[in-house]
C-alpha cells in the first residue's frame, strides 16, 4: 500500500483567519507508516521504502495491538541536546550491521501529526479536525518512547511566538485547514520557514558545466584559529552578471583558497566535479540567505543577497551559523506559547 503524502507550499506569513491549525515544522525525514497485520512499511516522501534503515521504528509499529494503521509523521533522531539530520542521513547505509548498530546508539523517533486509518476504515476523506481527534485517541492508547505526538495550536499569534521564541531551533510552522480532507500529493498545506542570513568569504568558485563561466560560489567562514572552512555554496547568480563576475573571480585565483575544510572532502554535495574548483584569495564577502545548518555547513544551496565590500573577510566567522534544532529550545518555546 502506498499513499502520496500531502505536502506544503512555502508562504511568507502565517494565515490569520479562523479555521487553520498550526504545528511545528520538524526537521527530519517525512514518513508514512503502514501496518497491515504483521506487514510493516515505512515510506519516504518520494515513495521509497525506509523500513530497513529504521528497524527500531518498525519494531514499535509492529508492537501496536492493532491490525491496521496508517500514520503520517516525521522521523527524527535526537543526539545529545539536538535533533541531528546527519544522524538520519547516516542511516541510509548499505550494511545492515551498521544500521542495527546505529539504531541502538541513536534511536529514532516518529513524530506523529496525522492518522489516515481508524478501526472504522480510511480517514483520508474526513476533515483534519476528525483525523486529529482520531490521532490523539490513538496516541493516548499507544504512546511509547518511539512514537510521539506533535503539538498544535489554532491561534496564529501562538504559532508566530513559536517562530519568534525558538529562533533557528525550529524549522518553521505548518498551517493546515481543519475542515479539509487529506489530499495526497497536493501542496494543500502552508509552511513558513525561518530564513537567516550570513556574511561569507568567497574562497573559491566552480565553472558552469561545459562553460568557461562561473556556475557557483564556494563559501567559507573562519574558526577561532583563523582557518577558513568551506561551509556551502550559492549558484543564485543572475545570468547577466556571470560574464563580468567570472573575470573578477579569475583575477583573484590563488591557492589555497580554503585553509580548513575544503571542497572535495567528505560532503553531502560531493560529485564527480568536487575537485574541479578554483581557489581564490579571501577578499570577497557575500551575504547569503540560508535555512538549515548541519555539521557546520549549509545543508542546501544558499540564496545570494548582495556583496558586502564594507565587511572584512576575517569578520566572517562560524559563530554566525545557527545551531541544529534543539528539542529543549523547541519545548521551551511551546511552553512559553501555552502559558
């Protein structure tokens, strides 16, 4: 059995009119969990199977004293005081022994936010208000260390305080219509994300594929030892600006570029082109917009905002990067919002 998960589209602000439900946007792997007798399936947002990578979650679903269940949620892994996206990615490993070891050392949780099947049958055509009631009843009977219930509010002011109070520890807020059915594959929800900015040194660049023209800027930040570490990239460069920028960058080509972590090392962006980059003298500073940080790097490509000729490169330090999502901070924000 497969169901395309209902998705969200990015908006600038939370809706304020009545009829909406707001939930924290958790920073993990989207997961639909299916139980049909002894058969358990975990499905990713793209429809790929996840069960072999999270045996502890499979075991928790299998232990439920129900014949049939379909749950929608987010896989999360707490490591210390943070939620670690790197720990989730490490689970996607070909060796079962490695996965089993990690499932014991860093067990995952499934944060539940929707219920698509009840003892009476499918709930996908029922409004969210009914599905949430069914989910809360399910959780009250079957809560465990692995299965958690995501909080909610119907007050947009409370949801805004979640964003304001939690800062970088919360990935954002999801808004859902309480009177709408589950819409598989549709972007029927809204999401507001916390976007932050950082001033970064341009420590290198890559040419565009099959062109002698800049394709992306390689970004760096200094640590306390004044070593420049590669932290990500931006390719959001207007086509009209690329020829002049290429000339400007080529005039600055000089080794080593990065004096700490450099492109081409272990990275989630590593490809066959990882070594094909040009080092630069650390003179240019760019302000970029980013969403997530994992392991002292921008998880996704950043958005270029502007050049910062007024900023000295040595002022661009790792202290700018927000921390990974910390459960304690999120919980404190929720408690503050409910008080």
